[in-house]
C-alpha cells in the first residue's frame, strides 16, 4: 500500500484509495479476534 501511495500517477493513487477501507476493515477483524482471545483468557 505504501508503494502505491508513493507513486504520483493517478491509477496508483486510485488503487491505494480503494484498498484503504478494505485494509482497515481487515485490521478491525484481526483486532476483534485478539480482543476476544484476550477476554477469554482473562475470564477463564
């Protein structure tokens, strides 16, 4: 993603802006898994 953001052509910038929200949602999913795992460890 950072490679796309460093490029100055419009196609690369557009691709990076499309990938941003998808990447953010994936990170949220992974974070939720870690939180659930941590909570289950604390509560068990």
